[in-house]
C-alpha cells in the first residue's frame, strides 16, 4: 500500500515538473515563511478580567494610585500577559517618581505587546527627557506607524524635530497632523508654530 | 672348619678325637648292619682331611638320662673303658665318653681318655679283631682301616706296608682307589715326592672314582711342586680347577660341595704359593697366558691376594687385587677386587696408596665411569655403598688438602678444591634421593668458592639450599650463595645485570625460606637499599616493609630500611606514608646533620601532600602542618606562602592574611616575603580592610625599585585611605604621589584632581592653589594630554574661572555708566577669555559649559545695562529717552547671548547633548518663549488590557 502511494506521488511530481519546465520561464521562488517556533495562543480577555481591568483603570483615573496598583498587580497574577496593566503600573511609578520601575513596566508591556503604543510613547518620553533624541524619534515614529492618528505622538515628534533635531519640515508635518487630529485648545498655538516654521 | 693341610703345606694334622669318633662310628655301624652291609668307609661324607672325619651320618638318639650326674656317668664309662677286655666294649665306652664330653662341654682329664691312648687301644682292638679271624671275609677293609690308623699314629712306613698288602692282595677291592691314594699320601708325607708323583699318576690313570682322580691331580701338583717344577705344577692345579666347569668366571666356589670347596681352596693355595715364589701377580698372568686360560682369573687373583694378606704382605696383596681390577675392569667383580686392594693397603698402613686406590676406585667404578654405565641397577646398588664411603672420604680429604694449600701453592689449591667439588658432586649423582646430598652440594660449593670459581659455587649453593630436601646446611648454603656474589665482586669481577638480579632473587628466596633467621632482616635491608639505588621503588618499598616488620625497631638495619621505605614512598608520590616513616626516622639517634636532612624530607613529604590535595582549605591546612611539624625547615616560608595561596583561592581571607603575616614576620628577608606583600594586599582588599591594604601598598612602594609599581601602589593606597574616609591619609598619599612620581602623568592628573576635590570642600585657598597646579601640570605635560587629562584640566579651569565670572556678574553698573560699564566690559573680556581657553581643551562638555557661561555673561550684561543706575539728574522724559538708549545698548548683548546659546543647541542634531545644552534650551525658552517654550505631551492611561 505504501509503495503504491509513493509511486503515485512520484508520477504526479514528475508531471508537474515537466509542465513547469516546458511551458513557463524560470522564476525565483518566493521565500518560504518560517514556521512558528512554538505555538502561540492569543490571550483572551474574559469578562471577569475585563471587568476587573476597567475597575482598576477607573481607580487610577480617580487618583487612587495605591488601590489601582494593587488591582493591576492582582490582574497580572491572574493573567501575566496583560500589557496594559504594566503600562498603568508604569504610570503609577512615574507619579511616584520611580523612573526605573516605570521603565521596567513599560519595557515589560512592550515585550508582551510590541505594538502597545502607550508603552512606546512612555518610553519615548523617558528618552526625550534623557536627551536620547534619536531613540525617542524611532519609538514615536513607530507609534504613528501603529496609530497614525496618535495626537501625542505627532505633537511630540513636532517638538522633537523643531527644537532638537532641527528638521523643520518634519516638524511642520507632525504639527499639522496634530492640528488635523486634535480639538485641544492648543490647536491655535500649534498652528502659529507652523507659521513660524514657514 | 679345620682344613686338612699336609706337612710343609701338606702337614697331616690328625685330630685324635675325630679318629676315635670315626672308629666308634665304624664300630656301631658294624653292629647295626653286620649282616647285610659291608664295612664301608663313606668318603662322600668324609671331612676334607682324615683328622677332620667325624660321624656325620650317624644319629645318636637321646636316651632318657638316669637321675645321676653326667660326671658320674662319664666316670663309670671311663672305668669301663679302662677295665674291659672286650674290644667292642672298649670302643663302645669310648664312644659314649666322647659323646657326653661333647654334649656337656666336660673336658676334665679324669672324665676323658687321652687321644694317643685312644689310638693305641683302637689299633690293638683292630688287631685283635683281625687276629681273631672274625672278619676274614673283609680283610681288605681291615687292612685299610689299620693302615689308616697306623698312618694316624705316625707310622707311615707301616701304613704303606699295609696298603701295599691291600693293593697286592685285593686288586679288585672297592677300596683299591682309596688305598692307592692313601699310599701316595703316605709317600708324600714322608717326602718321597717322586714316588708319590708316580703313585698319583697311577691312580689318575686307573682310578674309577672321580673324586680320587681329582684329588690325585691336586696331590700330583703338589708332588711336582715339591720337586720345583712350577710350571708343570701349575698345569696340574689348573687341571684340578678344570674339573669344576662351574667355577669359570666365578668370584666364589661356595656353590661346590664342601669337600670340593676345600679342594679348590687348596688348589688355589698351591697356585698362590707357586706365584709367590716366582713373580707374584706377574707370574699369575704369565701362567694364564701360557695355559691360555683366564677362566679362573678372579679366583686365582683372589687366592693369591688372600695368600699375601695372610702373610701380612699387604702391598703385594694390594698389587694383585689392583691388577685384577685394572686388567678385568669390564667385569663386574673388578670393583670387588679394587676394594680388596684398598683394604690391603689400609691394613698395611700404606696411607698414600690407600688414598690413591680409593681415588682409583671412585674414578674407575664411579658414576661417571664407563664401568658404571654398563651395570644394571642391582649391580649399581651393590657398589653404591662403597662409592659413597670412599667418595665422601676423598671429597673431605681434598677439601682439607685444599684448605692446607690456601695461600700457598695456588695450583695445588685449585686442583684440590676442584677434586673435592667433583667428589662431592659425584656423591650426589650416586644417590640423588639421599637427604645428605644437599650437604654434599654445599661442600662442593664451598670448595669452588674457596678456589675462586664463584659463579659455579653460587649455582651449587642455590642447588643445595633450594634444590630439594632441607638439610642442616640449607641455611648456610642459601646465605653463602648471596655472599659469594660479593666475593665475586671483591675479586675484581663485575656482576652483569642478570647476575645482580640473580643475587636479588637469592636474597628473596632466603627471606622466604628463612623468615625468622637473624640474617634475613639485614639481607632484605641490603636488597631494599639496592633496589632504591636502582630506582625500583615499588620493589624497594616491598622489601623495606618486610624488614620493618621483622627487624628490631632500634637497630641500624631497621633504620636503614625505614629510610628506604620513606625515600621510596616519597619518590612514588605516596607522601603520607613517607611522612610517617620520616617522622619515625627522626626519632632515632642521629647526628645533627642527619636529623636536619631528615626533617627537611619530613617537611617536604607534608608539603607534597598539600600539593596533591585538591581541597583548597585542606591543602592549606596541610601546608601549615609543615610549619607546625618542622618549624625549622627551609621549606617553611614556601609552605606559608602556598598555604596563603590556597586560602586566597578559597576566599579564606583572614587565614591567608595570618599565613602571610607569619611569613613576613618570621622570614622578613626571604624572597617570598616581598611577594607575600602583594598577596596580603589582595587579601586585605578582598576582606575590605582598606586601611591595611593601603599600609601594605605604601610598604610595597617603599620596598620596590620599580617606579611604576611604586607609583601605582602609592596611588592605590591613597584611594584605599580615601575609601576608608581617612581623608588626611589619603591627601597625604596623593600629595606624596605628586612629589615622588611627577612622571606618572595619568596618575598625577588623578592625584591632583583628588587633592583639588578635597580642598574644594574644605579649603578654598588651597583648592585654588592645587587647581592651578593641576592646570599647570597638565599644560606643562601637554604632550601627554589625553581626554581624561583634558577633561580634568578643563573642569578645573572652569572652576578656577568662576570667580572671574562672579566678579563680572556682581559688578553693578552705576553712574557714571561709562566708567562702570568699562570696568564691567573689562571683567567680561577677562572671563570670556578664560572660558574660551577652556574651549581649547576640546572637551565637548566643557565647551558647552563655557559657551553657556559666555552666553550667560552677555545676557547678564544686557540685563545689567537695563538695570543700571539712572542718573538722578534726568527728567522723566530724559529718563524715558535714557531707557530707550539703554535698551539699544543692551539689545546687541541679548542677541549675542541668544546666538551663543544657540551654538549649544545647534549641537543636538549632531548627536551631542549635555547638561549645558539642556540649560541652554531652558534659558532660550525664557528668553524667547514663542520660539523655544515647548512641553512634551505626556502619555495617557492604557485603556486596552493587552
């Protein structure tokens, strides 16, 4: 049985090859997609987790930093893949002026979700404050790549290009993007900056 | 047994008692068989001589004895003999007397009858019988008997007469041969040898009885001999022997009837007498050759030998025996004759000949002779005892002779020794199974050793000691085997490798066989030492251990083996055991030098154990055991040093420090002491004892001639003091450094910087002084300038310039403005120049700082103008105009300030950023908010969980 099947496969393959050689010019074959090294399962936010997450987020927004921190840490015990919980814990650490801890949480979030724009933005801000402008630029550009309508990212890119990297065209572009996106009260101020750049 | 011998060799010794018995027997026989038997004189049962005749064919039955004494009975018979007139009664009485006398051993004259009287009485009795005519029909017998009795009484003529009568009257008598023989005998006895010869020849010609024929030949020989016709006599004697063919090639004639034995013996005696009268043994040989008859060679030689011997002619006897042994050496009996020769010489006390004959015997008949090879086992067994006896005697003799020649005649010494050894070895071949062979081999070995044949002697010693059955000399042999190797060497010979090995094997065999022997420890000790010298350590240890197990602990042998055991184990790397041995050896009585040397070995044994120990701490402790056990050893400093290394490797800092400190305290001049300083420093560093580390570093800096090393040490010491908050010591060290090591540019820059930093906190004046020194030093060594030195110099110069900036900034512009402004401008120029000088160091950070300061001074000047004192005399309008003028004056400076700040911000796109640039942004934001006042927008919360 096995032999018959093998012979059939050989015949079919031979035919395919003959057809390919005779009727089509040779092409560079497309590279094969690498196989995943290990199976990944997308995290699923259960209603219970979602509810708990929102509850913690509300506590944070209300300024209950300690309670919010506990709640996010509890959530991470239940589901360690919650990148958002790390971001929020990083924010809580920043408010406590514990920059190192904050950075660790932001990096942890980015590890869990490389497309987490909040984590990218926070890390970019840390780099801006430290004068590592080129690193910050890359992260901010990544943010706007992931979230083209990300206002804060466009704004910060505008400042970065205007004052520090002194690429005024790019600065104008991002200010304009910001202006186009925002309805904040500083919109007019930014529009004036655009004019100054002109 | 008495033999019949004629006078002068033919003497007729007539036993009177026997004759009486004969007569008595005849009488009794006559009575018993008178009717049907003739009176027969039974020659077959007759003894060799007439005198020896006894009643061998008559059995006297025991009669019950009356209850009276024998003496009494005999007395009565004697009386009967003396008183009876009847010849028959007299003969019967005589018969009984003689029987009782013989049976009870009674020889009293009163109880016996004189022999001569007996014969006379008997003759008379026979004559009476003859005269009575009772026996007339047997007159030939009566004549014969009376002739015989007459002859017995010595009246040969009468006897001859009677015999002539018998022969003439009764030619057909059965007694005719006998009578003719008796006639010849009677003639011979009276010296009528020619007549006797004729009578014997007649008898030989006519005799029908073979016995008489042979006896007649014998007597014929004698008769001829008496007439000095020796060769003829010899022939007749040979004829007698030829009558007995069984005698051919025999050693003995015992197989013959007794009478024939006597006849042969007498014949041989006749021949011996003849040979002795001629040339002895040579005549014997000549006779044999002449007669072409060697059938009786042995008997003839033996006869002649015995003849000589009987006459105490020992040498001639020995020559005869030796002649046979030599001439007939293929015959088995030759050995016996050789033995006879030895015995003859011995009896004659011919010592030299005795020894020579013994030697000949062993040589000719011994185990290595051709003769021996031809013998069967039975024959060999017969000879062996003699060979053993003489072989041993000869071996001993030559051994003694060898000893006697020792140091005298070398050739004889050698020869005797070899002979002795040969004889001893022959003995061993003779009886291989004998227990005493071992001793013989030993003695052979002794002989060979004595004459210098050492290797052969050794082989024999080995054979004696280990070759088979143990013996009394086994031990001696085994020991001698070993010693002979030494003797071999003392003789100037060199032992080959295999011989040395053999010697060692001998020692081992000795020790195995005689473990309790007093020599064993010494031998094993010697062997152990030798093996050690040969670097055969395994074997050396094995033997040394054996000695230690059996030798007395305080003995020299024990000590010697103890050293071998120790040294060998040390060589083997078995240091623990070596240590034990050395420790024990040290306890012996030793000289100071010896003890010192052993202690060093002891120390080294422990030291090597430490080296072998893979456990760092255990290894370190073992090194320290060297110090504890042998504190005076030369290796102690090294042990301390190595112990510390192990402690350091095990992070046992305090132990390492203790070891190193001990080393430096006890051996300050030792080369390792200096090296120990580095390790101490390291240990102090690791244990964070910075002060001690610093102290050692300074110590090191003073000790070393290496200026780089010294400089680094001092600098590091200063750092350690500083680290320990001993600021003054640190300052002192840094300052010392700048003085001692001006050429150490990099470290000097750091030292200056540390000093400057210190004084910055505590002494402004000194700070300025040292800051200037730093800048000047760096400038003076501009050729060595590097980023670090430039940065230090720039930062220091920046600080040094601050007072100028402060003076500029603090100088307010007052009226008259022109004057004060001029002063301020002057200060500005000076300060700006200082800042511009900093830029020359080309250190980006300090360039930014200087730029920032310059910009700040311009800005301050602008502000100072605006804040300057207004002249009090101006009106309000004038004052407004004045302000406008001031603004016009200030504006360029403000613009200048902006431009200078932007010099800093312009560096950002190039990738540069520092605190001075950041400050510049801040100032610019303040000076031009529209252009520079910007805030980052912070990030928000993460609304999404992932």
